[in-house]
């Protein structure tokens, strides 16, 4: 974990429109050849007194199929509130990587209790770590959320910078990550993904990465068509699990996912869930698979 050297207190979230306007200038900036001893900016952003935008929250719930009958916020909506802080870190002048080549490969959310829509929240955001990866460099962004000095939510978003020329270490090994299948799992639900789901999710999350918006923009970045947001996929999984196991989301829990393959749009997907009788109320393994049986996301939900 990186040692924080300085803290910047903000009175409000940075303007998302301003941050998005700066993105094109950072997509193709010259990357630096860094050594393992180098690190990311050791800066923490803090913002207090944040109230949930109810319109965006309800729109997020609609797009991600969250059907809670209470005022509880979807666990992933907190991630979207913090998104401008993610961008602010990535746009720092001393951040060593261009944004072109960054891939969101994993996300872990820990929620210590349900969060309601009328709470006042404090956000703290910083880089968490940096380490070599067989395909480049892997780093994380950490967010912690407090309500009345109580830690209620935290996340770790893991990103991969895919440029092997930037590697300066002889110890890289082949990635041996296991890719699961639906074997032994129950089908919890199917969903037909329309081609515009990326634009719908962008409007309520603020993530206007062009690879999610339409096929023409996606082709500029080397994809054949647009792909779904990884965080939409995770959010939909959580919403579907909540329908079957609502009591799990009233407890302290963590949900960790790995994004395995791009989910091209439009598409038809299924959620497969695997559990053991002994862990029925404490652990669920789940995966998103498309019609061609490709696994796009693999995750684990644990009650703490």
C-alpha cells in the first residue's frame, strides 16, 4: 500500500464536464518507463458533506435493475459518486501513464452496513498500490466513505496499463488466472443487453468512456463495436442477487469481481451462481456468460 504524503480537502466534487474535457489530452500522453521502486502520486482527496443526487440515484437503480423496496442505495452507486475523484487522480501531471491503454480489470466493494439516500457522506480517495503485471503495470484506486465518522463503504478499483515496453523488471510470469464456467451453477436470470445500454449507464454514472457509447467511437480504440461498462455488469449481478437473497444486503458484506472479457453490445447474457449448502448464507460465486459461453465477469460475494 502507498503511504499518503499529503491530503487535499475539497469543498465540492470537481466538475465532471471539466474533467471529461481534459481527457482527450491525457489519452495519448507519452508514457514513462518506470522502475518497480517508483510509485504513483501519494495524494489523498477528501470531500465532506456529500448528499446523494436522488434523480441520478433513481436513474442508476433503473438502469441496473435494482428493485429494493426500501430507501437503500445500490452498493455500486457509491462508486459512481466517487468517479470524479478517480478522474482527478488519473489526470494529475505526475500520474505516469496515458489513459489510452488503461483497462479496468477488477473491483472490490465492501459495505459495512446499508446506506440510505438521506445520509451525509465523507469521501476519501487515493492511489493504493502499483505492481508489475505480465502485460504491463497494475495499480489500484482506493475509496473510503464515512457517515458521522463511521466507515460504511470502501472500494478498490484495479486497473491495468497495457504497455509491456514500460516494464523494467525480469520477474514477470504468465497470468494463471482461472476462468470459470457455468458448470455446477444455477442460472439466476437472463438479460437482453441493448446497444444503447452504455449511453444509458454513462448518463447516470458519469463514465463517458467512448468505447461504451457507440460502435464508431469504439472502433477508434480498436474494438469492433461498443462494450458494456464493467461496473454496469457488476451492478446488474448485485441487483439480480439481491432479488434472491435480500437479507444478504442488510448485513456487512464484500463483493469482488474480475472483468474477464469485453461484453460486446448488443448481447444476451445469463447470471450463473454457485454455492455450497454449508455456505448458503455467507458466500456466493457468480459469473456472467453470453450466448457463446464466454465468461465476461467472475465474482464472489461474502458476508463478513
